């Protein structure tokens, strides 16, 4: 499900880019050509997809959701997260 490179990309304090696909058939994470792609089943309304992305990323990284901060891209598919 998760590429081991994901933990290398998410260093504490360093922002990392994520490309989100909402309304996917299932939740998953892919790392393609250095780009982290997160697929979530939620619809992108009222922050539901952002919360789902945060949950999926936190689970994949093995950290609490509260340690992930959405730095940029709250309304777009391209987002920047930081691990605190």
C-alpha cells in the first residue's frame, strides 16, 4: 500500500508536497516519480477530503493526526503538509 520512501520524504519540520484525488474508489497512497499521491473516498466539500487525507497520511507515517499540518492548498488538489 505505502512505498517505504514516504517516511524519507516526511522529515519533521520539512514541508512535503501531496497530490490528492478525491472521490476515489478506495483510499491509498502511491509514490510516483517522487510525488506522493493520496487517493481518498471523500468528496471535496467542507474540508472532508482534507481531513481524510490527513488521516491516511498519519496512518501511513505512523504518527498522530495532530502532528501533520496542512501548510498550503486547502482548496486545491496540490497540498503541502509539514510533520511537526
